[in-house]
C-alpha cells in the first residue's frame, strides 16, 4: 500500500492498537468464526437442496437435520459478528479518546509561538475532524479488513475443494471488477478535485458578497455580483455533473462484472452437473459464492482508500501530538513566592522571525510599585512586551529578572501567579460567571468573590443577570457588552490581586460611563503594585513613572512625560496630534 | 415543498427517464433467478446442453443490458440533480441579494451561507439518490415477492411474513439510534468548543495557571462522548446479525416447505433454488432502502430550509423619485427606529437637518444609536416613525439605486473585495478613470502606500483585503466611497485604526476636496468631530445635544463627559468618582 503519510505513522498506530491486544484477539477470533460459519451455510443449504430431487424423491428427515444445522450456524455466526462489532467499537473509541486527550494535553504545553503561528481552525480540525476521520477508517479496517480477507481465502478454499475448474474460472474473472472500480476511481478523483475546488471558489465568493451585503447594497453592485456568481455557478454545475455521473458508474460496472461471473459459474456448473461432476445443491452453493465472492473485493478496495485517508489524518494528529513543547523548566526551578515587584529587563533582544529584528538591546529597571506606560500607534507591537513579561515567549538574548530571579529559572506557574493580566481582547470561557471569576482562585468564598466584583464595579450588573453569578456565558460573551466583559476580566484579577499587573486599556467600543468605571477599577488595583499598562489615555500616560514609546515593533523612546516632551521626538509628535489639534 | 420542486420542471424529462431506466434494469435483475431455475429444471434435468448455453448467454446479455440501462439512468439522475442544484443556487443567491439589509441581518450571514452551500448540496445528493433508488429498492423487494408468488403462492407467504419482520428490525434500530447519534454529535460539538476555547484563551488560561483544570474538563467531556458512542454502537451493531439470522431462518423454512411441495410434485428442485435466490435479493435492497431514507429525509429538511428563505419577501417597497433642488441636503424629521424583533426603540424622535457642504458630527457611546442614524440614510432600514429626507425627498420615495448613488458610505468594518485596488474602487463608479481614482486615494491618505505597492492600482487585493493592514483597509474604503464623488459622504467610525495624525490629515483633505459635499462623521472620539459645523450627541437612542463644539461644551453634560474622559488633565479615575452607578 502506497501513501504519502510518514511510514512511521502506521507503526505509531499499531503501538496504540497493541494496548488493546485482548480485544483485538477476541475480535479476530470472532471474525474467523463468523466467516467460517457464513461460508459453511451455503454448503449446508446446497446439501439440503440435494435431498429434494423431485416428486417422491425427497429425504425429509435429512432435510430437517441439515436445516437445523443451518439455523444453529446462523445463530452462532450472528453472535460472533455482534461480539466482533462490540470489540471493534470499544477498541476504536478508546484509542481515539486517548488520542484526543493526548492532543489537548500537548496544546496546554505548546509554546505560544506554535499556537500563534498556526491558525486555530486548523488545530481544532486536527483534534476534532481528523481524529473522527481516523476513527472511521480504523473501525472500517477492524471490521472489514480481517473478515474480508478471511472471506476471500475461505471462499477460495471451499470452491477449490468442491470443483477446482469452476473455482479457477471465478478467480480469473473477478479481478476485472477490481480493475473496473479502480479505473473509475482514478478517473473520478480529478473530477472530484475540480468540483471541490470550484465549490470552494464559489463559497468564498458568496461569503464575501453575502457577508458584506451593506457594501454591495451601498454601491448598488447586485447585478454585477450576480453575473460573476452565475459564471462560477455554471462551472460548478459542469464539474459537478461530471464528478457525480462518472463516480456513479462504479456500481453498474462492478455489478456487470459480477453478473458475468455469475453467468459463467452457472454455465460451467450446469455443464459439470450434466457430466455428474457436480450436484445441483453444489451448483446453488457455487452461485451464492459467486454472488458473495466479489463483495469483499469491493469492500477491501473501499477500506484501502478509507484507510489511506485515515493514515493521512493520523499523520496530522501525530504531528500535533509530537510537536516540540515549550522549553521545559529546569530541575531546580525556583518557586517564586510573593514577589516584591521589581522587574529588571537587562539588554533584551527579541524577534518573532529571525530576519525581522524587533526588540533590540532593551533595558529597563522597574522598582516595586512603579507604573510603566507603553504607548504608540495601533499595531506597533505593544503586546510583544506582554508576551515577554509573562514568558509566553522567551527572549533571544539578555534576561528578564523578577525580584532578582531570571524568569527562565523560576517555575512558569509561580511567575504567572505573581502577575494579574487584563487584556483589551476580553476572553471569557464557556461556563458560568462564577467559573470565570474564580479562574485565578478556585477556592474563593462567595464573600470574597462578591467583594472583588464590587471593587471592580461588576456586582451591580451581574446581580441583574437572569441567574446572577450562575448565569452561563459563552466564549463570545453572548448578551454582555464589551465593557461588561472587560469588567468581568478585571474582577477575575481583582479576586487574586497579585503584586504585579499587566493592563491593556480599551481604545474604543466602550461607552464613556463604563469606561469611567473601568478606569476606577484599574486605579484601585494599581495602588501599590508594579504595573505595566498599554495606555491610550492621557491621564494614565502623564502619571506613569516610565513611558515606553513604540513604533513598528521597536522601542523608540523611553522616559517620563516631561523628559519625552522636551526631547521633541516621536512621543511629542503623537501627543500633539492627539491632544493639541 | 411544491414550489421548490417546481424548479425541477426544467428537468422534467431527466427526472422521469432516470427512474424509468432504473426500473427496467431492476426488472432484468428479477429475471435472473428464473433463468437459473430453468437451467436446473430443463437444462440439467433434461440433459440439454443447448439450453444451458443459451440461458448462460441470456444471463450475460441481461447483465449487459442492465448495465447500459443503469448507466443511462445514472446520467439522467445526475443531470436533473446537478441542474436543480445550480438553478436553486442562482435563485437563492439573487433572492438573498434582493432581501433588505434588515431582513438579511436578522437571518445572519452564516445561516444564509449554510443554506446556499451545504443545504443545496444535501438536496442535490438526496434528489440524485431518490431518482435512482427510491423506486428501485421497493420495486426489487416487492418484485421478488411477486415473482415468488408466480412460482408458488403458498411459498410466497413466507416472503409476506419475512419482509415486514426485516423492515421492523432495520427501521426499528434506525428509529432508536437516530436521536442517539444526534446526542453523540452534540457531545462532539462540545469537545470542539472546548478545544477552540483552549486555543483562543491560551494566554488567559496560562496566566491563571488553569491548564490542568481545562485538561480535566476536556477529559471528562471526552469520556462521556466515548461512552455515548459505545452505547449507540452496541445498538446499531445488532442490525447485521439480526437480519442475517432472520434471512437464514426464513431460507430454512423456505427449503423445508419446498421439500414438502417437491415431494408431492407441486414444485421442482429448480423452483426451490429460485425462491431461495429471491429471498437473498431482498435483504440487500432493504438495507439500501433504509440508508436511502436517511439521505432523503436530510435532503427534504434542507429543501424546507431553503424554501423558507425563498419565501421571504424583500421587505421594502420601491418607488422611483430623484430628489428636489434647493432644499437641505439631509434631514431627519422626528425619526424613530425600532429594529425587527427588538423590544425597545433604538432611536427616538431624532430631528436635525444638514445643508449642502456642511459637516455633521455624530457622537455617543456604544449602543447610543450612532450606527442606526447611519443605517437610515441609505435605507438599510426604514424608519418606524417620522421621515428621513435626502434632497427634500423622503428616502422611501427613491429608487434604491438613485438614492444610493448620491451617497458614499464608509462602513465601520473596513471591507475590501477580492480583486485589485482598481476593481474595488470601480465598485463605486464603473466609469471612474485613473485620475479620479488617484485623486480619491490622495484625499483618503492612501496614495503613498498604493504607489509603493507593486502594480499600483492593479495591486492584488486578497479576500476581505487581508493583505492590507487595518489602517490601510480603512483608507482604501474611504477612497472607494470618494471615487463616486458622492453628495453625502458618511464615515461610520471609519478612522478608528488610523493614528491621530493621519486622522486629522484625512479630515482636512476631505474638507478641501469638495466644498459642496455633505460629510457625516460618526465617531467615539471628540477629536474627530470637534471641528464639525454641527455635532449631534446621542445617548441611549435620544438626541441630547446638537450644536458646535463650543456650544455643546457649555450646554451638554453628556458631551462634556465624553470630552473630559478623553482629554481630562487631572489624575486618572479620581475625578470621575461621582459618576458611579
């Protein structure tokens, strides 16, 4: 079997299957029993037919005996099949469950650089869709591959033992059906590809036009847009007709080959019967084999396609599971207690991509309780600083120290416990308000939680929600306004109140009143704490102890408000444009 | 469903010929067991080689004709199904474009896209299979039974009992498992949500050291999913063993009964074989039929959903006036607006007018109704009370194209379409020449970066304009609106991604470009509107102020509050304590 997937993939799958060897053994045993019985039944039926020769020449007791055997065999075969199915289900679903758990466990320890550079949709589709596809392939493989191969072998054995000439005939004709099927499959593959590409193009186009209908309407663009749509639609129709029609040829084609086999067996069988080399019962058995014999071939070719697909999916999953995790913590990592709050950035160099320099030789010394404002136009890379402080990314050169410890030498957990972070992009998890608020302190009491919510001005609106603190919210925040979501995020930090803060001031989309509440909450939190603030507001900037001015990812100026104004550089320029028009 | 299938009329010929050829093919298939019986009873019993050879050739010929008929049927079915799908896509797309903005918003883009993609595909698959198999499978099942009747009436009664029994098992298991499979799917959706949450919220989850809790939640969800899968698996694993047992028991009974009849000379050996063969044809077809029912009912459900959209009315009457001269350019005459399905008014009694060449600023917090004011002007929504007038004429009296040709709108979300810069600008005016486009780009502060782009005006624009930064996209959408040299230019919070300097330059350039153009600037920033001729201050859907910056600073507390929050000179937060709830 040829496939593009890494050859190691198959070995990795087998390693996981091996963990369920008992189920696998039972499954194979049952498959063998089932196949044996299923092949035996037509033989017995044929024997019964042979006891029914004609008027007055029927051996009734013998007929009854053989038919009893048939019924017992059928019952056993059915039971074996059921047990096999259950074993296969269990094996597949447990393997798949473990794969998903492993994938998520890996996601939790992947470096941010991996997660930021891979589209989330793609990772999700590996964990969900690819694993599902893999499960389908595995299940099909387990349930059809063994029994298919055994059926073919068994049929051959029985046919050759009954009459080798006819058996030979069957063996020579059947590959024709495989040939027909694979011929069609090979030719339709390109048409399916073309169909799905054109469909993709059409969907993208519709997404654009329907998703932005206000623009289409505003410029009265409907007619042109429909014309272009029709052009793509015609192509979709053309390719779709081809793909649908050609792929639907497989069934008539293979059925015809089967019919040929059937006719050939009937002919050869009947002629041998004339010469007394075959009984009528044996002929019926042969005919029923001829009917069944080709089926496993078609099934196996289906399994192989499916299995190749499953291998490709498995390859993608293993790629995720085996991705390089974040730098492990050193054995003797220090557990940072309640940090004093001094942060020293010492000649730090950093960039996301090697050939695109960003932070170059950046040093700053922040004393406990000081405020650092980070300012600059949108998209200037202010979040880079957050990434480095929280150790979402490691610096390339230099070091960041918190209360005298290099942050690479302390545990990530204890470092992050010392920071409270509120990002502008508010993120809430699926769950209740309570679960969201208590993320940083799962054992918080009701009183503590309410006190934090009051301090963050969130209590009054939470109280008015349908189920108060137990109201479920979704990731996108459902009915909550942007400002309310921000207040929830602030409460979350307020509840654990660590010694250092990272705050991201909202720019727009929050109404003035809520913004004032948020400002109040921020101010209350910052009292006596070392804080880093991505700042947009003049008051925050002016009162900061240190201002970092950023532009295009670089830190261009550093100092306090007066110093920077006096310098009359980039800071002065944005300050004047914004506030002094 | 009547109207949806009326689109099939175009393909009436195909829709009739498809099933017809399929039935012809099935009839040939039903003849095979009779030919086999003839071989046994006449050929073998009568030792007539000629008959055996003739019958075998007959079977091969029947197979060949069957294949040709079947291929013909597949072609017609595919043509009808693909054709209907293409027609439906065209109808649906053009219908969606004709829906009023308000209707389309209520339904939602993703719903509309699902209808036009996967729902239509579902209908195509359903129709294709229905044309091919809906008649064929029952035809074979009942045909086999009827053929059995022609062989022997009493023996056929065994069929009468077996068929309902098989149907009961197959459809009974389906009925039990279908809702269970839905539950499995919803559990999988839950896993998907959790996976995505772990990616989108990775920073917050790590900041709060919540990785292990997230993993535990996922694992328990995964376990529940696995259990559910196994539960359904155990039930549906019964289908094959049970039907297998029934069919074998029925065959045994048939042979036994056949033995009795043959003994008294009522049946021949060959006829018994024919009856057994008919029995085995039934099972395969019933299982096919069960799968078909699933596909068809999915297709029907999709068809219903498509139908619902097609039946929606556009929601706006269209008249054809062109406007008067010598009147105010834009007037709101005691306008109120309640959105469809909304409980409360979004705008209440808004009253103002703007002359030609004037600039109107609209300011207010989130949800204050700024965008609603904008939506009424190009008639994306109709006012529920009062009237909106452009050039002295109610916007409802205009043809939408005439009205929208007067307006250049720059929506909040900066959207570009796949194509080139030129094709995007020409959306606004297909006849715009190079000079006009460069002029628009110059005013929109976009000339610089477009000149630097390879290809200039012909530089490629990716879908949604993803290859441009947020600020560049905004400036290009402004240039697009300016390309049509509108009477009214509406900037709906269109400068949010621009730094303050660029924003200021932009406003200056717009004002200088065309002294007669009326400009409406919507913003959250006082800096963006303070030099407007008049500023409309909105709060909770009401106009709480209308006047110049200086007037409003004196008379309008809400305006002053917004201004103070952005320009306040005193220490952050403390001065605002009085505004708490």
